[in-house]
């Protein structure tokens, strides 16, 4: 059995150095445009990397000091990347706490189908108080309680 090392690239909106968006000559709004993400994904595919990864932080934090927050919703960005690439995998972190399970399943299934099976989901629960306030919930446990209606929404 041969073993392979899978190499992915985490596309950060402002790069590894959080203050890079402040560097003279740098467009501070670049991470708000799709081209920032698609150009990195195309380079990763050309370099034969396995996947691109986008984290999601479902929060608008007013105390930001060093870098812009996660600006664009990951599945929207990955849909565009899927249309402009052929092989590279597409991975997103999406919170199971603050996404409706039926809507999320539909969104992820569509992205996987339209990308030719290239999508992967990094499932997380979001525990931060800022995200909870933005979703008008106290904690992840409230999201679990609200999921009880999901099985009734799916028919076979």
C-alpha cells in the first residue's frame, strides 16, 4: 500500500501575516473580491496541490485589531473556484451551530455535485460568544435543540 501526503492551502483573506493588508502598495480591499481567492486556487492547482481550504467565522467582531475578519461566505467563494478550476479539492469550515441543517445540506450537496465531487466539509461547532450573539443564541446547545424539525423536512 502506498501512502501519499496530501497538501492543501488555507486561503486566508489577508495572508499569513495579519497586517499585510496595510502594506504600502497593497489593495486593502483585495480580500473582499473574488479574484484574491480564485487566483490562489488556480496557483495551487497548477502546483498540483490537493485542495484549497476556506475557514468560516460566522461572526462580525467589532473589536478587530489586526486583520479583516472572514469576509466572504466559503461555499459562495468555493462555487466560483469550482467553476474556474478542474481538479483541486474544495474544503470549507462551516458551523453546525449556526446553519439550518436542511439548508446547509442542500448547499453542500449542490456544491459537491456541481464541482464533480470535489467538495469536503470541515464540520465544527462554534462556541465563541461573538458568533452566538450574531445568531441571537446563547450557545451551540440551542442550535442542537432547533435541529429536531430537520427529519420532518426531508421526504423519500
